[in-house]
């Protein structure tokens, strides 16, 4: 699969087959995550890998939009550590976005399905996640990534919109 193919085939997958994701695949996802660019190379992230079904069910309950967590094989919760950005503060959302997209594209290449459930910047969701995962002070649960072998195959979509492009000036 080329990068271009991966970019266009990536879709949100919310239904998963009853097949565990191998530890080696999870390692590849985390390696892809940590290869992401970040402002000043601060890499303001940590990761919580959740496989325990009871904990996955608890994560599913934090919002009506994260119910698929109860049925995925593994969830990765990327957490931001804003204090690691002392020399260039404020960039952690961009850094984490690039990092999560790396995970998603790597998952696509491996034949895994994933959906990104947004947590940051919704304080209530951040607090619920922090409570469930016992994150320390100063660590921001940034997203909930539900991952498994796919049980659905949404078609690639072309979202190119020529009229969104401005040349030289708006
Ligand atoms: C920041 C962010 C937060 C999202 N939160 C959720 C969510 O809470 N639940 C969900 O089912 N999908 C969520 N999604 C997935 C989007 O709904 C999805 O990416 C979008 O509809 C486009 O579809 P596609 O991913 O299949 O291309 C989120 C995506 C992003 C980037």
C-alpha cells in the first residue's frame, strides 16, 4: 500500500471482528505514533493501552459517541503532557493530531480498523477519562482510539473540493 492509497482508504471503523489484535501490531502502531513530528521535537505524549474488557466497557460509557470501545480489541489513549513544551508552549493539540493520524494510517496499512473518539478539549470527557485511567496531574487524556480487525468496510471517499483552494491570496 502506498501512502497515497493509505490516506484515501482510511475510514472510521466502528464495528470489529471477534479477533484480537496482536501485541506486535500494537507495537507497530505505537512506533508510528512516536515517529510523528512535533513542535521543537518536544514529543508531548504518553500512551495508555487498554485491553481489559471491563475497562473497555467503562471507556465506552464516557460518552454516547464512544460506545464502540466496548467491542474493540484494544484501545489506545494518547495523553498529552503540555509541560513538556516549555520552549514552545501551546502546540500540543497539533502535535497530538499528527501523532494520531500516524497511528490511523499505520492501522490502515496493517488491515486494522480504527476510530478516533475526541476527548480534548472537552473538559468533562478529559476528567472522566482521567478518573478511569488514573492519570497523574498535568497529563491530559487527549483521545480514545478504538482498534480492532474490521467488521465493516466503508468505501474510500473522494473529498477533494477545488473551490476550497485559493491561490496567491484569498
Ligand atoms: C477530533 C475527532 C474526533 C472524533 N470523535 C469521534 C467520536 O467521538 N465518535 C465517533 O464515532 N467518531 C469520531 N470521529 C470520527 C469522525 O466522525 C470521522 O473521522 C468523520 O466522520 C469522517 O469519516 P471517516 O473517518 O470515515 O473519513 C472523530 C474524528 C476526529 C478527527
